[in-house]
C-alpha cells in the first residue's frame, strides 16, 4: 500500500483552483486523473476541478472534506482513494490530500527517489521563497507567495501555475 500526503497553500483569491493538487498526485501514481468525488462514499460526482472548486468556494469559509476516487495503479486491481480537505486560513486556502493506493511490490529506491525529486525541482524553481519540510521520501515543499501582485513581477497565481507546470513536466 502506498500512502501519500500532499498539501499546498493557495493565495486567497476567487481564481484559486481546488483539485489541481489531487489531479497531479493521481496522475503521478495511477497514470490518470481522478474518476470522481463527493462528500462521502460512494462518490456522486464525476471528477471536475471547476466543480470541486465551486463546491469549496460556495461553502467557504467553512472547511470542506471530500472523498476522491480513481483508477487502480498499473498492475493492481484496487481503486485509488483519497480525502481532500480545504480550509481557509489567515494566509490563504490550504488544500490537503491524503491518498491510499495499492502496489504490487515495495517501491524501489529509484522509484522513491524519482517521486521525492519533485521537491528538489520545486525548491530550485521557487528559489529563496521555498523551503523543504520533513525528510525524504516524506518531503513537502512550502513556497511563500505574495498575497497581491507586486510591481514588475508575475501575478502570484501565475507564479504558482508555473511551479505546477514545471513539476508536471509541461515546461520541458
């Protein structure tokens, strides 16, 4: 069994997209986006980041707790399941994912290193605003973004999306 915890802090903005983190982790582990989501099992909604974002935004500032399900990992038969929690904090919107997925064998050192390497790439890209939390292979990257756009710099949401694109490999 693989147990993954991941979280991100979005700038407090109506344009924050809740669910991109879950989608990225599911793709990394299963090869596909989540299949559905809901407030309990069995999930009732097909996966749609805009719908997840809308649900969380409509209920704010109350926290949201969702169940997310997806395909089994390659070579396994058990669907992947996660809980997604979203909370408004003084510094932004905290999105946290806790996921369980079946595995056929323990991950090799190379597979663990590859998965944990995302933290190193994020640190390099985000520069002095980033710091690593915990130790490999259970590392998290914390990146501090400005709450409002600063003159001469990209909008904080654009900076965040660049980081996500980089970690997904979309920027080459």
